[in-house]
């Protein structure tokens, strides 16, 4: 009885974790980072059921896996691309509208669209928070997937 109740609690937790995908689209990077810092340990606890690793070891492992993920690499490349375009704009070899267009269509969401180069530069200053949010999201997704597979087997 106790095991099935725990299993139901874990399944409920995992369902909540999967709500990230919706929230991820609507939260600013810093808010998302705070939200994920709360949820990642819960997913790790669910994974730990059949693991001999400590929560800290699991946390570190999933964060390292997240940095190697395609999602994280793509987010990092996008920032590098926009930085490169900004450098070209400074040199005069590219129109500023290109930088604004690329930023708005790759990094910004509908609420954070920019209209000037200064706003693009300001947005790029948040790259660390954005990348950390992506890393935490991917780590939580990986942990929740592992949790689901461990519950089902």
C-alpha cells in the first residue's frame, strides 16, 4: 500500500514537472531559473529511488548531461551568432535590422521583442541567466524522463 501511494505521488510530481514546457515559454529566464531550482531536486529524488548516488551526485550528473544536450548547445550557439552579427553591425558590414531580426526570432519571446540595437545588447547581457535556465530545464526534463522509466519498470 505504501509503495503504491509513493508511486502515485511520484507520478503526480512528474506530471507537474512536465508543465515546464508551457511555463518555459512564458517566464523570463531568471524566473524560470528560480522555478527550476525548486523542481529539479524533486525530480532527482524520484530518480534516486533505485539509485545508490546521493542527491548532490545526481544533481551534478544531470546538469553535466544538460550542458552536453542539443538544446543547450543550440541556445549557446544562438547567442554567439547574435554577438557575431552585432560585431558586423559595429564594423558597418551588416545592417542593424539583421541583428534585431535574428534576436527577435531566436532568443526573445513575444513579450521581450526588441526594436533597437541597444535593446539587443541589453538582452545579450542576460545570456548567463538564459543559458542556466535552459540547462536547468534540460536537466529537469532528463531527470523526469528517467523517473518515469524507473516507475514504469
